[in-house]
């Protein structure tokens, strides 16, 4: 959560997280560059769980329906909102073969159908596989 949004809510701390469980299809291109480079496209859908927390929050006139916080709630407390929704993802990547393992780089757009507004993010993953 951005510092400006946390300040608007007059919260002492905040956080947000999202978890997903998706089923995807991968389409590979032919191995390029002497059978060492493999570009691919990946896409699918699944379930997303978004969790937002405001610490020491009593409520203000700031309203953010897409986050689930509007109005005054009483004495300051840690307040949370969790949504479990469906969504989809689409992206692509490259695998580069080095002897017995692969170096992988991937970016994938994710969109979760949360209330009032779609929650979207693009994780970029770099790693090894064998």
C-alpha cells in the first residue's frame, strides 16, 4: 500500500498481499539458437485471495470502496479486508538451456475480479529449472 494512501487513512501501518492458485497452458516455440533458447506463452485462470490491512485505524472521511474501507469504525484497531475471487493471467517468457539446467525469465499479467475494481499485477520471475 502506498504511503500517501496510508496517510489518507491515518493508519499507523498497512499492508497488502495476494495469493493465487491458477491452472495454465504453456505454448512453446521451437528451440532457437542451436536448441538452447525456448520462447513461450503462458495463460490461464484460477482463484485469487487478496488481503488488505490497516493498523491502528479508526476510520476517516477517506473512502476507498475498492479496498473495502469507508467510514468511521470507532476506536483505533487493526482492520482487515479479504476477498477470494476468480481471475486470469497471460504472459510469456524465455528458457535458456545451460548444460543440465535452464535459466528462466518470465512476466505474467494477472487480473483478479475484486469488488468495485479489478486488482492487477505483473510479477517478473527469474530462476533456474532442471
